[in-house]
């Protein structure tokens, strides 16, 4: 579905991405793993049209979308949920969700939007009790749920998730990643950017590791976690030693 081909980008004279290539297939959750400053958010910005690459291209179903306006990328079916949620704090939960479907409402898809609202609330039931509450007064986990639900209200074919578990309690992070795991069954593929490597790989079919603006390795969760150096880099020596590496391509233990 999505192909990123030899993408390069620099902030002034400082290279941020160096010929990065990756792919996300229909019905997949794919993780992009790396530390702060590795280039993960920059790559999402290029895919979503917020940044223009200096080289390479991004295609969706064979059609180039790199260089397109962000609104055109959303219309093509690619929606980003940014790091930090970036909700409209003074507006209610319902109003934030409606803004996620803004372009669809303009096209007269009110009935479909109403059905999708019910679907979003079924994924995050706590939001159903908060529809009239100001988004800025929600807890951190509830705000992340709202940010994801708002993105889904655009009915994307591909959702770009930037650090959805950042700063959340482990139980809440696990709940959100559990929703991510189920999105392909609803027709929505996911490119998941995370520093929480173990959590991300647990819900992903494949993963890429990016450092210094370059893709250093890719593979299944089992292949990535079987690399001792990578395990220590992302999990720390103690957790890496205690980790049970899966013997199949299913989720890590």
C-alpha cells in the first residue's frame, strides 16, 4: 500500500533522513523504532505532506503523494495522529471528534460519520461518558484515546501513529496498543512510531529500526529481538537478558 523510497531530508545543513526506504502493506501494523532524534517524526511529516523531501518519493497504491498538500494526503486516506496529541483543549470531546471528520462532513457524509462515531466510541468506551467534557480536562490516557479516535473519524486507510504510548501508565499503554493491533481487521493499516520497542513489536507484523536518519535493520519481531545488540540497545542489558525470544513470528513474550 505505502512505499517510501530513498527519502532524504535536511533541516538546513543538518541531514535528518538519508535515503530511507520502507513499506506498509494492506492489513499490516508496521513499527518504526528508534531513539529521540533518529528521524522518526520527520519521516511521518514527509509522508503526511507537512515536510517536503529533498530526494526520493512516497507512493500510495503506486500514486505519488510526496510533495502533495496535507489535505490531499488526508483525502487519499493517510491520517497522522501526532506526538503530544495536539487536541483542541477548550473544545468538547464530541467537537474534537467531529473535526476529525471535517472533510467528510463537507462532502455530505453525515450518516456515515455518525456510524463511525459509534464505532470510535466502541473502541474507546470511556469517551462515550466524556462527550460534553472539554478535551483539555481529560487524563493523559483519555487524551491519547481521543487523538486516535479523532484520526479514525477521517476513515483512513493508513494511520500514522507517533508515540501513542508516550508518558502513559503501562496498563493504559497496553490498552491503546491493543486497539492498534485490531485496526487492520477494520480496514486500517498502521505505521507505528514508538520508543517502546517491546510494546510496538508485540502488535506488529514487521518492524524497522532507524538510527541517525538511516534504516539499520528490518524484519519480523522475532528476527529483530533475536539480535542481541538490538535487544540491549532498546531494552537495556537486564531486560534483554530476561527476555524470552519467540520461536515463531508471533508476538514477543
